[in-house]
C-alpha cells in the first residue's frame, strides 16, 4: 500500500473529527459547576416537586400522550414527502391514495376522542 496525500487527508480529518467531538465533552467536564446538596438529586418532572413515593408512581397518561404524539408525528413526516412527490403527478390516483391515508388518520383521531384519550385528569390521586 502506498501512503499518499489522500490517506494523509483521511487521517487528518479523523483526528480533527475526534478532537471536534471530544472537546465539548472535555470542556464541560472541566468547567461545569459541581453542586451536591439541596434539591440537586431530587427527581423533577414538569415543574412539579414530587410528593409521596416519587420513584414508584408516575402518570400513565404521559405515556399515552407520548405514543399518540409519535403516531401523528410519523404521519406528518409521511405527508411532507407525499406533498413534494405528488405535486407533479396528475390524475385521480394520487388524490385517492392521500385521501385514503388521511381517512385512516381521521378515523384514529375519532377513535381516540371516543375513548377519552385526549381528556387530561384534573386531580392526581395518591394510591
């Protein structure tokens, strides 16, 4: 194997990338404040201080909302490329395909509304 300028450039870029990636971590480790007392180690969620056995209880509704957000976020990510690709197409088939997809998204929203998934409980009940 002959060592030429291409190999040197690859090595230089690998070293530079490693330094570039490691330097923020090293700088943060060196200059970050170190606090050890008070509320520093206390669990914190949504601006509310925990009460009771904070590590044992959590609201299951957070997970439901997260799953619904992910589902609709993926749907939106699917709609952006469709809008770009279908812009140049003609005919009824692209409109029918998009309508079919949006129908099932709307059906899911109606199902979630009927099940009461979008209603947030007003009171936290301690078990």
